[in-house]
């Protein structure tokens, strides 16, 4: 037995240590349960106090309602509580007979008149007033922006034109970059190629007009003579004296307004100088957008408020993709319009068919109405050069191409990349032409398309954020 004493002592020591640990664990568990019970008791006490306070407030409201309605007022059959807050003011009645004015809650206030004048304004009128002054503030801000743009319209239109041209040329820069060409070299090659292409087209149009000017002048004179004969011998039965009177009135009007015409000539020189300045500024801006567009966009993002940077950083690429798709699709549609109408004019024998096709191509950048307006010039030239019959055929070709553009080309080429309703296109072109003339009409539709894309992206982003917030709140409640 003496040999087993050391081992038995070790086991007894281990047992004592286990007993002490069990006692400590039991004591900690008792303290934890006591803390939980105390916390539950405090919570129950707080809930009881809140319930008592709500019941006291309810009793006070009922007593106040009985005092306001008086002893003779009929009781509410539903047992509903009369609201006495500031959103629905309680009715004001005369104090009961024999009650001093100082003891009555309403005192000596006039009957039917709320203590706060705001309470007398209907809720719908408040909402209308709040919305109206906010709309007026937005209108003033928009007016100031338009005034600034009108003052700096040369810079504004040059910047927008540079954006449109950059959206057309940037895919070429990206294609060169994929083959290892440095960014600066790719931008320079693309810019110079575009500049040379525009110069060649302008030179070709000028050459065609100058080489065909004399034959066209003879044809126009013959056409005017035939038109005069048709007016004299046609169904309108216009006499030579009436026609001479109209011609003399036109000549006299031109002579009287010679000063205005001279000033218009000086205005034309001013417009030519501004146009040349705008072209140079547009070319300069286009090159730097092609070369350094990413860093320019990052600089713009840094100028925005911090909480708006992430939203606009996602909306920017979508807006650029929409603008690129719009410009490339519009160029394709304009080329098809000009090609079809130009072939028709050439087959009809209309002089200067190619320059007229180029004019129609430029006019087609104004959607839906641009090619129609510029095509009307070709029809008028056809009237005085090849006769009314062929002019009617040219008009039919023009209308047919417009139908082809509206129902097939634009939905097929632009597709879902630019989702703008035709009514928005027409109203936008009209508003842009009123505010900014031809440049405003060209800029209106891409501006509407980009705005539509940005607002749609921000709306989806806010909806996604709300869904995430609701999911987090639901997880916390569980």
C-alpha cells in the first residue's frame, strides 16, 4: 500500500482540481444566468413603463377630447379616439355654459380658427406649394445654364462636336492600341486620317460645284423660263402684267433693303470667322480627347462630390457606349440615305447629284427631318433643271428613303443601344433648333440619349442599393 500512495495522491490532486474547476464553472454559469435575468427584468420594466406612459397619454387625450367636445356632444359610436395633434386639428367649440374662460382649454380664441395658421392650409395645397417653388428653382438654374451656354456657345458647340467626332474615331484608336501602337501615335494617326478624309470630301464637293456651275446656271435659266411660261399658260391663268408686278416688287424690295443685305454680308463674314475658329477649336479638342480622354474623365470625377463619384464612374462608360453607338449608327444611316438619294438623282439626270448627296449626308445627322429638308433642295433643283415630272419622281425617292430610314434602318442599325422614342426625337430636335439653330438640332438627340442612359443606370443602381439594404435589415432582425 505504501508504494501506491504517490499515485493515489496524484489522482486525488487531479480530482480536487477538477472539483474546483467545476465549482468555478458553476459559479460563472450562475452569474451569467443572473445577468440575463436582470437584463430581462430591466427590459420588462422599461416596456411596462412605456406601456404605462402610452396609457396615460391615451387617457389624457380622451379627457381633452371630452373637454373640447363638451358635455352635450354625441358620443362616437365606434369609440374612436379624437386626434388632437397638429396634422388634423381638433374642432373648436364654445365653452360649456357657466365655465370661466380662464378654465377652458381654448380660452377666448375665436371659434373655428386654428391656433397655428399653417394648420388651416390643406395638405394638397402645401404639397403643391412645395413642389412649385422647387420647380421654379430648377427653372431658374436651367435658365442660368442656358444663358451661360449661349454666351459661350462657340466653345460649347466645339466641345460637343469634338465629343461626337471622338466617339466616331475612338474605336480606331482602340484597334491600333490592340496591335501595340502607342497611345499618342494611334491618336495622331487617327486624327490625321479623319482630317484628311474631311478635307478630301470638301475638295471633291467644291470641285464638282465649280465644274458644273456654268451648265447648271444655263439649266436654271431655262427652267425659270419654262416655269414662267407654265404660270402664264397653265391652269392658274396668270396675266403677264401680274407676273411683271410680282417681279418688280421683288426687285424694289431688294433695292430698299440693300443696307440690310450689306450688313448681312458683314454678318456673314463674322460668321465665317467664328466658323473657322470653331473648326480649329474642335480639331484641337478632338485630338486631346483621343489622346488623353481617360485622364480627362478621371479629372472630371475628382471634381464631383465624394458620394457621387462611384455612381458617375459607373454611368460614364455606359454614356460613352451610348454616344459611340449613336454616332456610328447615325453615320451609317446618313451614308445609306445619301447613297440611295444620290443614285436616284444621278439616274434622273439631275446636275450636281454627288454634291447634293453630300449635303443630304450632312443633313441626315439631324434625325428624321434632316435628310428630308436637305433633300427638298435637290427636288427644287430638279424642278428647274429636269422638269416637274422628274422632280416628282425625285420627291417619291426622297419620301421612300425616309420611310426606309424610319422603319428599318434606325431600328436595325441603332437597335436597343439608343432607346429614344420618336416623339422625344422630334421635340428634342425642335427645342434644339430653337435654342441653338442647326448645331442645337444636331446635338439635341445624342444629349437626350446620353441623359436617358445615365438616369436609367442611376435608377437601377439605387434600386439595387435598396434591395441590399433591405436584405441586411432582414438579416439583422433574424
